[in-house]
C-alpha cells in the first residue's frame, strides 16, 4: 500500500465522513463502506467511484456501531443513483410497498416475522439474530430482482457499484444465517455427486461419462 493510501486510511479510519481524493486518479472523493465482522470489528472499505480503486482497513468498533452503520447505509440507498433507479423500476409493480426495502426502519417488520417463524426452533436471541440477517439486505435483493427483470435500464457503472456493495454486505448476512441455523458444517461439506470421474484419455471425447452424468449436461 502506498503512502497516499496509508494516509487516506488513517484519516478515514478516524472520520469516515472526511472527503479525500482518490490516491490513484485524484478525480473523485473516496467512498466509505463498512462490513461488520465478529468480535466487534469491521472491515472499512475505501473505494473510488471514478477509477474503482479500493483499499481496506481492519478496525475495532463500539457495541452500538452495527445499528448506527445499518441506518446510515439504508439512508445512503435513498440517494444512490443505482438504488434510486431500482425503486423507480419496481414501484409500478409493487406500489408504495417498494419503499419498505429502502427505509432505515425496513428491518423491523421482517425481523419480527422471521423471529416468530423460528421461535419454537431456536433460542430467543438466536431467532432475533436470524431475523436481522434475513431482513437487512432488502435493498440488495431488490437490485438483483430489478437487474434480472429489466437489465437494460442500468448503466455499467450502476451495475458495478451495486454489485460491489452487494459483495461487501451480503456475505456478512449469509454467514449470520448459516451460524444462526447451526449449518456451518453442512455448508462447508463438499457436495457429493454420482457422476464418475473421467479418465484423462477420455476427456473431451464424451467417453467415460455415466448415463446420469450425460443427462446433467446441457444439450
């Protein structure tokens, strides 16, 4: 990491709202996005919206920081062009309900529904945590749906920015769901298949595949 990136990390580590030009291109201010980690830590990502250069800081946080950053993230989705376009795209289909996906208070209803669904299966604290991890990425889910249904409405930059945000945000919540359901070992276990391995001499010729294996290949 260059000295310019180290200085940017030092400043934005203390004040994420500071406006610092990108150390690589200097044409835009760095954007900050925090990804919660276990044991009261976060990864603070610094990203240039112009040249897509990025860096990362590993930081210790306060106990109430997760909720503070969640609300701040949801408020940011109200003004980011890619998420604004998602709302405009889905509003004619879902009406005013689409706003629930982007509201800072969006998780309360969904958290409650999930918690009630699992109250007989999990401890109260585990069900609450599961509800949070199932509810907090509604804006990301809305982007995926809109991109599938109306891909031509998004520019390449909007797709890049939303995908980068999704990659930083969704992984944390998926891990939380897996942990709450006690599925770490199941998810980590390699998938077993019934397709026999091909001999090196048969690869590319179609020989050596089992009947079941051939049926699984696309036509």
